[in-house]
C-alpha cells in the first residue's frame, strides 16, 4: 500500500513532467523555428510527433498551476 510520501513524490514527479512539457509548448509557440531546429538536432527525436503531442500552453497552464498550489 503506497504511503502518503509515495503519493506526494508521484504527484510532484507528474507536475514536473507536465511543467517541462508546458515550458516546451510555450517555447514552441513563441520561437517555433528555434525549437524545431533544436529538436531536429537531437538524435532519435521525431520532431513532428513531439510538436503535435505538446499541450496548448494557453489551455493547459491554468489547470497545471492550480494543481501546483497547496
């Protein structure tokens, strides 16, 4: 049975991953050419797939931020 600490760790890890994806989404919306170039330079990264699976920063940020608040 997971402890409260385990649940907090899992929740925090999930929020960090979502936050990183939101950061990338914001960067992609503001600087699409630069992000595409940087992703293309990474080996094994399907640029089109990554960009298509990013959340809409405008739509997802508020929910993420609300979840981060105590």
